[in-house]
């Protein structure tokens, strides 16, 4: 299986249920820039869940740290959001080093792959880690191939209309 690229909105994933929306979060509890703004506008629950996880330090036994994944409910039946902690802090400008942590991302996506397989779910996402995180899409796509598509998990990556990859 290969990654499917589509013009559209990752907060409104196409396909059959169940579906998982995957995105990257930072390890300092900050939420408010990039893809999460659109996600919160659509449904406040993923943000509330992430903030509670940060505040309490644990979510269903999983520590708030790089490489961990939290599933949060969403406003669309059959859709869950995967809050994946795979970014160290926040990048304040494009000249700063990348904040995405590829090892943490690999761990998150490996865990997400197990969840998707168990649920029979497809995975939907923007180009995770490559906007504010400063990552290299070629590296991220390889991690997605290694952890998801190689396991026959359907992955759709969304680019907003009018944006270039």
C-alpha cells in the first residue's frame, strides 16, 4: 500500500469508518498554532484531552512524553484524533532547527499502526511535522511507509487547496 495524497481538509477525512486523524503535538503542553487551530475550531475535545494529559502527566497510564499517543474523541461518529507527541518544544521561526523528533514520530506511528490494525481504521493527516515542526517530508513519508503503509494501513495525506507540497 502507498500513501494517497489528496487536496482537502484533514479535519474532514474522507472514507469509511473507523478513521483516525493523526497529527503531531509538542512536548511542552502548548496548543494554538498550525493544524491544531483548525482541529480545535471543528471540535474542542482533542485540545481538552491533550491539555488534561499535559496537566496530569498521565492519560490512561501513558506518560506525557515524546513518543506517546493519545486517542481523543471527535465530533464525527467513527472518527478519533491521535494526539502524537513527536515535537520538542516550539520552533519560533523558519531559521531555527527542526523541532520534530523523528525517533519519537516513528514510535508514535508504530503505536498508531497497532491501534489502526486493531480497529480496522484508516489514517488521515496533514503533512505532519513539516509545517511548524520544520521536518523534511521525504523523511516523514519514509517513516509513514515503514510504520503504516507497509502494514497495509490506508493513509491519506491532505494538502489544503492552493498550497504546494
